[in-house]
């Protein structure tokens, strides 16, 4: 996250602010400028080129602070949501804003890192076959499986409830489980599909298989084996999590999610003066950033959390083989083939 300031009074802002608490100015997030900008009483913002932007119609529904190109319309982030709970689903609607907030955070980070984000709606310039969209489903009256298929990411809105999410985390013996983490993991499946498989670069595919394994092995067999027998002995020497051991697709998605965890946290620390490193591009190799900056930083953050009686912020150990996997994911930056 960047360190944002109000353009009217220079007070610090959070990414989610719709109003400056210091001066009362209305605010909106401009994806084009990657900045929080002042919005007039009429809900409009005029950019430097003279284009008029409007407050997203979902401000009161999901807390969306992004700007939309049309009056009464919705922003780019909201347009990626293909399905949401109906208004009569009280639990689903109450959980909806948490998921949308995580999605906006994800898209802003992908934009910052240079990964193309293209929707499926052809009417607004999307790619129906290769674009990305989200089904944010409520498990109030049906079972919902979090996952990705052909650019459609499905999220269970029940995961917005901390009590529900913590119960599952305990049952599955996971060290970490958040809504943002779900979005980061599932979008990893999407980018592997677009930037590795569909792109069709033989060298890239061969390298991915060398690092993560053969993704063509039967996925259902892998699931059955994983939940019947668990992770193989010594998994911690080559993987970040036990879930990553299940199938090469999951290893890639877990690695991708941690790549985003690391990038976002380091960039935030840089913005707020907690490190002298000039962002994630300070090193020519991502593995050097991990070993030289992230590992000592994450240990310090863990100790700070322990000082407050909290669980570790980053409860993971990064073994040497995972550095190669992280380096591969980092090498996909700037590839416009998604």
C-alpha cells in the first residue's frame, strides 16, 4: 500500500477512505492515476485531461471508493464481479463488502506490479475467453467451493466472517487464512493459466514443470491422496505450505500468493519509512530481496506481534527451493499476454 495524503489538506489517508476525516473532503480512488483524489459535492472528479469521473454506484453497497467513468455506473473493480448475493440474503450482503475490499486491494497491487488485469465483459473492452471475473457467492443456502476455472474465480463470502474463517483455519491446521490471501491464491491459478499455459512459451513451460512439477497429473487423484495421507515427509524442505504439496497447480498458486504477500508488505514498509530499501525493484533478483530484506523484516514483524501477544504475522519458513519458485513468479512481471 502507498502512503496516501489528502490533496486538499495533506492529511494522511487510508486506501479505503471515502472522506478525509481531517477536512471533510470527499475522496475517490483513481485507478488511472493510482491516487486518492478529491471528489466534489456532485460526486465528480475532473482529471488533468478533462475527463469526468464519478463516484462508483456501489459506495453504499460495498464501500467501494473507486471512480467510475459513467454517472450512476460502476468502477473497474466492481465490473469484475459477475455474481453477488441477492439483496434478500442478509448474511451474504453483510459479508460482501469484506470480499470487495480485498479484491480492490488485489487489483491495485496487480496494477502496481505490472500484471495486466482484463475483465470478461466485451462491452467494456474485456476478453470473454481469457479475461478475469469473480463470483462472490454466499454459502447461506448452498455449498460454495473456492476455486478458479477459465478465468472465473469463486469466493465463499462466509470467509468474510472472522469466526468462521478461524474455525476452518484450525480444522485444516493452517498457519494463515485471510480473505485477501484467498484472492491472491486464486488469481495465481489465473495467471499460471494465462502467462504460462496459454502463452505457450516452451522454455517457460519446461521451467515451470521443473520447479513445480507436471501440472498434467490428475488433479482429483492428487486431492484424494492429499486428504487421505497428508503432506509427504520432509515437505518443509521444498514447499511453503502443506497445501502446496497437493498438486503442482497448488504449489504455483501458493508461491504466487506469497510473492504478493512479500511485495505488498515490503512496499508498504518502504512507503511508511520502516525500511530504507527503495521498493521491491531495489534488487535485480527477487530471491536477493527475499533473503536480504524480507526474511529479516518478517522476523522483526513476528517479534513485534509476539510483543503484543499476537500470533506471528508471517508464520512461514522459506526453504532454498522456494526461492527459485519465487524468482520464476517474479519473472512473469510485465508480461502483457494475460
